[in-house]
C-alpha cells in the first residue's frame, strides 16, 4: 500500500498493488477500488478479472514506466488491446508527469457500482483479537452509513454480528505529508535464485549426459548401497535402474479422469440424453421416478410437488422484484457511522487485502440462486453438472455444486449435463440471498482456473429443472405404418408398463405401443407414417432434479490447506 495526497486538490489517494498471481486477491481489490491501474505486471490476470465484471463506468489507466520496458512499445499496446483493455497510456518517468496524472485522477467523476452504492464496506487497516471469536477491525468506511444492527460479511469466512461501532480519529489526515511511492522495489526472480544458490550448495557428482536431478539422486543412493554390498561379499551384482518422474505417476489418474470426462462430453453431444436400457434390472424399476410428458412446452408440472427437505431451510419470496425494490430504497435507521465520500480509502498493508461488507436485510438467509453463466474461451476442460466450483458473486465467495439448465422463457427447463462452450446456461444452487445486479466469476478448484463468467439472474425456488432420459429401440420388421421394435426393453412386463407412453422417431414420426410380442421385449408399434429402415425409435422420460446442499463459505481456509499440501508434496 502506498499513500499520496494533493492538498491543493483536497484529495487523498491510496495505491493498492495486489499479487497478480493470486486471482482471489485481485478480485477483492477490484471490488473496492475506484480507479484501476493495469500495469505490465499482471496484465493477464487483470484482463481476465475485468473482462466480464461490471466495471463499465470506472476509468482505466495504463501506467507504464518506460524506462523498465524490455520489449517493444508497439507489442505492449497490441497485447493490451487484444485482451480488451482499451484505455489511454500515460508516461510516468518524471515527477511532473506523475503530478499531472494525479491531478487528472482527482478530477475524475465515476459512478459507483450497485455493490458499492447500496452496501457499506470497511477497508480494514488493522485487525486485533480481543476475545474468544471476537475481532476488532479498524479502517475507513465507504459507501452508505454503517448500521450496528446489521450483519457483516467477510469474503471467504462468512457472516458475523457487530458488537459496537466506534468513531476514531483519522490516522491519515489531509494536512500530513505522505511520501508518494508508485512503484515498489520487488526482489527479482534472478536475485532470489542467486540467493538460494549461495545458501544451498551440495557436492558435485559426475553422471552420464542427459541424467535428470531425480535420476541422479537415485543413482547416488543405489551406488552407495552397491559398494557396501560388494565390499562385504565377493559376488557379481547387476543393478537395473528404471527412472520414472513422480509428476508423471501422479498425473496418470488425473489424465485418465479428464479423458473419461472428454469422452462423456463428446458422447452427450452426439447422442444427447440417450442411455442404454439395463438388461439385468427391469426398466420399470430403474426409471420408476421418471414420467412422460405429452408436450414438454405445454404440459404442466407442479413446482410444489415432492420437494426435498432442503427447501424447508430456504426463504421463498412471493415477489422477489418487489422485495428487492423495497429493500434498496429504504434508508438505514439506528446506530450509524458516517463514511467518507471521495477518493479516500485505506487498506491493511498485508499480503492479502481484507474487506468487510454490511449486509442488506434478508441477505443472511439461504435461498435458491439462479445465475446466467457462459463458459470462458480459455477454459478447455469439460465441466459437468454438480461439479464443485468456486463462485465469486458480488462480495461473496463460496464453494457450491450447481445444476446447469437451459436458459429459456418456458416454465420448465431441461438439464445440461455439461457446460456448453457457445451457449448461455442457468446455474442453480443453494446460497445466501443476493440482490442483482451482481457480477459472477466461476473458478475450478486447483490452480483457480477461470471456468466462466456471467451475472445473477434472480432468486427463485420455483424454477422447475427436468432431467431427460431417452430410451432407444430399432425397427426389426416394417409393414407400412406398423413395425416390430426390439432392444428398447428386455421383458414383457416393461413393455406393458410403458405402453401409454408416446413414441417418436429420428425422422419425426409419432406412434404408440400396440402390444408386446413374446417374452424378450419385442413390441408391435403403430406410427403416423411408414418408417425408413434405418430409423430409430425413442421414448422420452423426465424427472425433476434439485441442487445439492454443498454451500461452503470457508474458501480461504480450504485454499490455504490446499497450498500447504502442495508445498508438503513438493
């Protein structure tokens, strides 16, 4: 953190430099900043974070120190614009140029986001533990007035209740001089490697050309063991060394899992929703929770029918739009603290920024959230429905397992088994209430790779999501509009059970089951037109699916544990 002031402009600045490698810190910083600096370092991470987040009315500054540029200037411009970072570049080699930029930033008028306009945020300067499960946070208050009677949210840790709010003296008044330091002297990677090289010195050994460090370590151990054995016994020993990198062995399971997912996604594209009828289990028992619909568009499905127990734990809004409008328009009452208005901000000078947000009424309650989501172009991994993902929605960040469904205007929506590449879907999951508009960024656990971006659509527990199952059969004998179909069922009782279901074919014919033939699942069917010999007969069955209760707000704790496990394994 670096502070600067302009007394003649009555402005104060705080320059935040988050770690560009840590995507979580970058997102937390972007949500509280007023002006953004897209420097050469971290331009890739910032471009990914800003491409779909709702920062339309915030001015972008490309601050480049020309004396430290290693590549050509035209290449940097082309790379920035290719990432969608359109803005103006400013030269900052002299003090005069830096003062001119500060005067320009002090005169900028920006419209706050909905996240900043309706919710109070505390930019933490210091944090102390005062008791059991009690923290004392100090910092500048931004946005609306802070109400002590409302809950607060700490991203990555959850919701908490305030005990008291105290007004303190300004630790950085305008009349005090603060030295402006726009750039920090970071320890370069080469210097760090030289330091490690001087600190960790080992005796050198001679090995055959092309031997890796991993192979050399095993060869030294085996050579010492062989020398001790040959000295004690006068025998001839032959040693076979098979060197396999540990990383290759560890990645075999992950590679096989990803290959299986790719095959499943490809099969779902070629044969959507088609499954094989089990031969060892009756179809009437395997698909007893499914039902047929005469028309997917016009048939009625009761949204209150056979709800799971998780629906008792969530809030149901009679009219979510009216509730949202009423809450956002009401004024804060009770014990309040005035906030600074302008370019005044302060964050803790730690490795990770800490921000506290004040919750609006009903935002601490659980509900069923529906999010518009589109797969990012850089994501090449197959993302299956109900996979655990990291969601960043507004000021909240948590792990959930969403259910993907088609984005249509109908009252019923079909499940998408995989996240499509060039289409917008709706992700539904259980999470605390959030009032739109709110930007959404989705990451996959591991290296926090960006999966998709989108926005919050609504909070609706009555959304009907249906999973379709398609059973297929093949015509065995065709006689005009009649045909004998086989391989759809394997016993006579299943044919009788699914007799009322309407049939359809790949060529668009419609029909019904007349009667079973024999005991091996053959059936006589009638259609509205003659079938081609290469046609396929289908039966569509539907079942309503619900999201799983997998909400986990302790994101920072899990990310820290994963980082420690990686360090231990390495």
